[in-house]
């Protein structure tokens, strides 16, 4: 039963993540004119797509690698490599997304990092870079002692959840900021809730739902990787596999 709930939750999570990417892509394509890489507003449109794809969806998936029952048995190194590689891919998409918005700002002579959204976003990216570097150095490279890894593991998990929470906050503030900008002087302003606003708000709700579900799986104790050599009633998934 516990195993069925876990995999059903993962299926729902995958569907939500796919919908987040599809929705933000459709918004930028249908209402905001599509994509380009020329410094124009169409270049900016890559920013929300890449940030949601990297900092939310792919980051969330990478965070849950150790919740897969397959990762609970056998060598741990391949799962460490997968965990680090997925996070690195998420960070790469994030950097490209930042390049898109900074080049758009340069091309349009708009100031950088003046809004609360930009402060939250850049703080999240800096935390992400520090988190990945520390995780790579301590948990993937062989030099660190077991004592040091045990000491830093709760900190690593805590900041991982914090970064995801900050990512969601940045996305929501970014969607809101974008709607205020583009619908400020429109025939149908944001306050009248035109179709674009409804669709964008719905995208934000999807992102929040995805993030909350990731945090639930990440923090739900029955779905945590058991310590080596232990098998208790707190690991029902592993018992189901026996």
C-alpha cells in the first residue's frame, strides 16, 4: 500500500512538473510573442521558461533521487552522481535563463536587480551554487570523513528545501511582476482579470502545488532512505520490495 502511494505520488508529481513547463511555454509563445536570442523582449521570454524548468521542476526531481526505493539498495555512488548531475543541469538552465534576462535588460537599457523579485532570484541562485559546490566537495569526492558527512547532511537537506522554497517564491513574484508590467496599460488591465492573467495565475498555482508536493515527499519520514543496515516500520517501501 505504501509503495503504491509513493509511485502514485511520483506520477502526479511528474504530471505537475510537465504542466508547469508547458503552461509557462504556452504563455510566452501565445501571449508574449514567442522566443528569440537577439536581446529583444522575445529573448526575455526564455527567462521564465528556463527558470521554472531548472530551478523548480528539474531541481525538485533531482532532490528526490534518494527517495526512490531503487536507491536504497546497492552502491550509493551512482545515485550520488545522478543527484549531482541533475542539479548541475538545473543550474546550467538557470544560468542561461539569467543570461537571457540580463542581455534583455542591457539591450533595453533597463536597470538590473532593482526589484524584490530579482533580489530573491539572485539570492536563490547564489545559495544554489554554494549548495552544489559544498555537496560535490563533501558528499561526492572521497576525501571527507563519515563524521563530517553525517554532520553536514541535515544542513544539506535543510538548505535544499530552503532553495526550492525560495525558487517557488521567486517564480510567483516574477509572474506577478510580469503581469503588472504587460497589463498595466492594456485595454483589459490586470485588475479586470483578462484571459492572460487567469492563465498566468494558474501557472503560478501549478508551480506552488508542484513545490509543495516535492517538499512533502522530501520530508515524509516513511519515504526517506533508511540508514545502512536498518529496516524498521518507518521504511514500508523497502519491506514491500522484499
